[in-house]
C-alpha cells in the first residue's frame, strides 16, 4: 500500500480489524479462508468508486454485517465440490423437495 492516502490507510485498518475479529471467533472461517487474501479482497471491494454507502462513513454494525456476509459466502463457496457422490445425491434430492 505504498503512496496511499490517510483515508485509504484508515479504511484498510478498519476492514482488517473487522475481518481479523470475525475470523478469530469462527472456526469455519479459520479453516477455509486466507486472512490476508480476504482482507485485501474486501478492502478493494469496498474501496471502489461509487461504493454506496462509502465505507468511511458506514455505521460499524452495518459494515460488520456486510463483511460477515462476504466471509460466509467465501467460506461456503466450493463446498459442493467437497461432497462425495453419495452426499451430492442427498443434496440433489433435498433441493428437489423444496
């Protein structure tokens, strides 16, 4: 993060602190997520022009909920690939019933 503004550094620190706290308190996140990679991903996601609301003015609880949603999505992504053929058949059957 060379040549970054104070605002960008502040946003990065805010995202980092939230991600680190959420990962520290969730064993699934610890197993499935690369902390540094997800921090950078979320920082760049929220640091896009025209992000509404802007992360630097977003209420802390709202930001935590949004980041947690991203962590959930990333932690379960690819889960179906880990299923055995038998587990996949059970999953497919459960989906059909809904």
